[in-house]
């Protein structure tokens, strides 16, 4: 894992348009996720077989009551999209929390204690990286049955590696600084030093990793749901929407274009925000 | 050097052994395997028969050491569904996955090396920013969705490429492009960063002072040094691609190892699932070890 410094460009951090675009996209997504029931014009689960595959507003013959049309079961696409945003954000954030707890604990302990503990942490990271994530996640969900909770736990257990790598390297940088030595001299316990001195000083790095991890988890959830082993139907996950609409895509491509673009824009927005935060915090890129 | 190699090989073996244990535990997660194999309509007697037939009545540790002992010698057991050797099933499907992975890697390198080098040479220009933007877009692209969009555009509307299957080399073009997309952002960023670092170093200044041509400086001096991390990451990316190809194989109906695993998960065919996890992990371990060793040979400072 090589650390490569990025030469500063003309506009970075909060001065960059990209960061703001990312923040706006993420902001809209958060609002959609929280207020999904208020924002949706229809019930996302209500089927109306008389109104199947209505086209979205920019095409001829659209129904003004269904701005983005309806799916193969006559469910309002805009409402499903908004509820899908809720599922994506929920999974992204919770997976990031689960993997963050595991990764940060391992990384900080390895980086702080060094020696045998650090060897063990490095070994765990190496092993984790050699496990094919999609395949194992599919297998777990396939064997235990699909549910949101299981998906979050599985992805959380699989995606902690970047947290661990960054937490470990930043802890190593912090551990020998003067204020940590001062805390030792003042007679602070190891736990207190870890929680009160080390963690706050590596937090900005971890926030950046957390953002990027949310994006990764959202993409993975969509892929798993697309393969039929993620979020169970009839929940409106964007990946599941694409999978269900796949049979109709050759005749009405918009059925997969709409959820796909939503997914793409959200993930891009989170990445833009993450990159912007990294520059704003003045931290360096530590992933490859 | 020898010590470095020995240590690296031991770590690789330990990782492989750990993954082996995890792959075994993975398939025991669902609780009683015999119940799942026998199916939903099985009677208690059927389940007992299955348990006996597959040796599931033995203690778990015995089962594990039996399986692991055989797996080391290349015997991965028998598929419950296909009723053939798992090893021959995987051997039969592996060429498709490897062809796909290599196609993806070659496309990714063909795109990201020139992009990364040019972006580094024109650092902080509009071109550089466009390249970084492309890398960002690539990172956000859901691969299965890109595959479907390509199928609609180039398969159906333009009719240039076949939509699914593995009949000819044309069948690998779209899946290869989709797979390459996942590796292009990382490879481009790394090439760019490596080139920028190399261009700022003393030996480049010396080469400039000697009056060498720009092309010679770029390609002979800078690229050679910038290539070291790129080669390593390319090997690692190939490992990721083989593991991640399961989604793309499913989209394009390529019957490779990933597709086999996906089918087997649906059929509760545990020997196949645990074998594919193990094989893909071992390939990844081998590739990363090769990358590390290659790095050490190319760059003596790393030893």
C-alpha cells in the first residue's frame, strides 16, 4: 500500500465545484431517504396492472400522474425510486458503521500496540483482501435467505479492510507525537489515550474512508440485489428494480436507465463529497 | 533476498489455509446441510440417507480435515448437482473466466497507461482535470448496469456485437470493457501519481541536463520507474477482476467460474461454492505474492 501525495490543483476542498455538487447530491439523497413517505406521490408497493409500463414524462403518451412512468406491475416508478434511495442510504450508512467499528478497532490496536498484535492485524487484512467479496456475500445470503439485516452484517464483515489500513497507518503517525507522550507522563491509561488522544486525531481520515465506504456498499448492495441475492422483493432497491425491469429493457430501455442513473449519480455524489472532504481536511490519499 | 521470498511464501500459505477454513465455515452457516440438500419435500428418512451418503454424520472437525486434506492434493470433492468432480467442473469453466479477466486487464491498461501518462505530463491542465473526472465517473459506474446499457446500444440498436454467450472473440468485447471499467480509475490515478513523482526526481533532471529527447526521458526513464507500482496493482486488480467477474458473467451469460458459483449457490451445491471461493482466493494470493516478488526484483529498495 503506497502513500502517494497529490500535488494540489488550482481549486480543492470547499473551493471546488465538485465538492459542492457532491454535497448537494448527498443532501438531496438524505432528504429523500428521511422523508420518503412524504415525498412519494404514490404507494411504492401498490400495483395497478391496468397501468403497466407507462412511459416517463419526456416521452409521448406519458401519464402526468406518474412522472417517471410505472414498472412492469404498474407501480409508480418515481415513488419506488425515492424509497430505493432510502434503502441505498440506509444500507450504505449502516454497513459503513459496522465495517468502521471492526476496521477502526483492528487498525488502531495494530498501529498503537505494534509488534505481535500488529502482525496479526496485517495478517487479517491480507486474508480479508484475498476473499472474493461479491461471491462470499452472495453465498451467505443464498444460504441464509435474503434480508436487509443479514446483508448489512455480511457486507459490514467484508468491507472493513480500508478502515483498518487507514486507521493503522494514521495511528502509527500519531502515536509518537508529543501530546501522546505527554498523556503517558500524566499517567493516563492506555484506553484513555486511545479514546481521548489518538481517535480524535485520526477522525478526519476515518470520515473520508467512511464516505467512500458508503459509496462502495451502495454499489455492492445494488449488484447483489441485481443478482437476486440482496434485498428481498418487493422492496424497491435500485439494483432489484434493474433486475426486475431487465426483461423489458430491449423494448423500453428507460426502465433500466432511470434506476441506473440514480445509482450512478448518488455514488458519484458521495465520492465527490469524500474527495472534497479529504482535500478540505488536508489529508492525503492513502488508498490505491 | 532469499529470506524475503521465504517469508512472503509462508505468509501466502498461511493466508490460503485461513481462507480454506473460512470457506468451509461459510458453507456450514445454514445449519444442517443434509436438510438443505434433501430439499423441501424430503422426509426424515431421506434426510438421514443424505446425511449418511455425504458423510455429514461425522464430527465437523473430521469433515473439515478430510475436505482440506483432499483439497490440498487438488481433489475438491463431488458436486451434488452435476454429479461430477468439482475440480473438473472448475477446470472446464476457468478458461472463460481467465479470458475475460485478461481481456479486461489489457483493455484497462491500454486506457489507463496513456491517460495517466498524459495527465501527468500536462499536470493541472484542463486535460488532467478531464482525466481525473473520467476516473471519478468510472468509480461510480455500476458494472452490471453498464453491461446492460452496452447490450442495448451495441448489441441491439447497432447490432455490432453479440449480446450473450461465448462463441467467438467478439463475445468478450463488451464484458471485457465492463470489467476494465472497475480497474481503470485506480490504474489511471496510480500511473499519473507515479509519473508525477518520477518526473520531479533527480535522475530526470540529469537526463534533461544531458539533453535527451522528451520522448526518451518520458518513456525510458520516468515510465520505467512509475511502472513498478502499476505492475503490482495490475496483478492485484486481475485478482479482484476474477473474483468480481461473477456479476458480469451473469449479465452476459458467460458460463465461467463465477457463473458456476452463482448457479451452485441457487442449488445449494456446497462443494462447488466452497471450492470456487477457495480457488479464487488462492489465485489472488498467488497473484499478490508474484506482484510483491516482482516488485522486489525490480526495485531493490523494497527488499
